[in-house]
């Protein structure tokens, strides 16, 4: 009985250790038809903790194979780098005359649920925007209405935030006056704008936004993306569904990978300073993140944040899926996530300046 139990513990140690290493490396592979690898990164933080505990228990009980989980931790350490930020230890950089702030925020249709406005949610959004007061505000899943008796969020935010410039890409219009899409509000002049098509995840077409802004006399390019969603929520999501390759999840994963490549191709056409923002609907340990960031972009949260940087309220405390990614010509001075129980996505704001 003891031999059987020892054998089972050893097998479990090998299996869990192998799962950890797989979760750290497989997400880098491009998703294919029957490829659950893209989802492996979701399990990484949980597996990392389990393996640490397993190693400690085996070491305490003087099991010689405690080195197996230790080896797995060493081989998977690359997964910690994009997941957990230590940059905040260095402290913030003082703002200068050339500093400016960029915020990305998936507003979840501005609190609109079943065509009814959730007033407390709108109130919380207004409170966060007043507190953060970003110079450049990028909002995905934005909703506004052109009827005077409905939610005229575009006009209200533009006036309250003192934004003289904005660019709105309505991806979907209902009843002629209900507009849904991606919007950028700016205190800096927008000197050029374009919409680059890529298929969305809702049976509708969503576009990548490319803007050029004149920031403190310098031309800065801004790419704003909202990648396809898995259409999961806290009521229907569980760990098993996250890992197993259901056909719908596979297709969405491939679609996100395709969109990530479109964004990367578009970014490579831009010679000057560029900032990528948006809701990627994917974690840092993923093909999506790896493809978009590449070697050119910094991750604002990793540069000045500390911890996991969760930006999505449901499902898991480890989900960081909203990003501000400036290229290496920018200095990341400060970063902050604005968390509230009323919001589905948490706004992420970064203070930047161009290096001289």
C-alpha cells in the first residue's frame, strides 16, 4: 500500500510539474484548429502556486524527487516575467512639462444592460474619469445615443473632460441613434486617423483604430484595438471550460491571433513613436500578447506597476487583459489601475513622456 501511494505521489509530481512547464511555453505557439495550447497560460498562476507548495511539502518530508518541481519552477520562470510586475519597486518618475497620460478603458457599453442604463455604473465611470483626468482617453465597447432624451455620453464626456478632439468609430448602430464602438478623446490635436478592418468576435465588424496626434509638438501614433471576446462571464465560466478546446473557443483564439498579426503588421508601417492600447481579451502569457508586444513595445504595467495588475473583475483574480504598450522611445513615469466593484473592466492609466 505504501509503495503504491509513493508511486502515485511521484507520478502526480511529474504530471503537475510538466503541466506548469507546458503552461509557460505552449501559449507562445500560434493557435490552430485543434490546439488548446493558447489557453494554457490561463492556468499558469494557479499551477505556479501549486508547484511551490508541492516542492515545499516534498522537501519537508525528505522526498528526493522534490527537485522535480524545483526544476519545473526554473524552466517556467519566463512565465512570471509578463505576469507579475516588480517595476513599482523603483517608484514613480516626477512629471515634467512633456508628460502626458493615456488611459485604456473597456466601458462595457457605459453600464447599458438590456437597453437600460445602470445609473450607479455611469456614476462610477464619471468619478474615475474625473479622478484620472487622462489627456488621451481610449474607450472600447463605448456606447452613446444621439437622441437628446437618451444617454449622450459622447457629448457629456467631451465637455466634462475638456476634450477638444475626439475620434469615434461606431462599429454597430441600432435604431439609428444607438451607437456602439471605439472612441478616443484627446486634449492634443488629432492630425490623422484611419480604421483598419479586422473581423470582430460578435458577428459584427470591429476595426483597429490608427491615429496620429500632436503631443507637445511631437507626432505620436496611437493604435487602439479591441480583440475578439470569448463571450465568457462569471456565471458560465469555470476552469474546465477555460482549458478544454471547445470549438467556439478554438475559433475565437485563432481569430484573436489573426487580429494580433494585423495589428503587428500595421505597427511595423509606423516609423515614429507609437503607443498601442486596448482590450486584447488575452492574458500576458499568450501568443496574442507576445506577438503584439514583440521587441519594440514596453508594457506600462510591468515598467511601473507591482503585482498582477488585474483589469477584469470576473472569472479570475489574475486576468490582466487591458494594456498600454508604448514603444522604447517613451519613458513610463507612472501607472495605475482604477478598480471598483461596479466596473467589469478596470481602467488602466499610464503617464508617459518622450525620451530626449
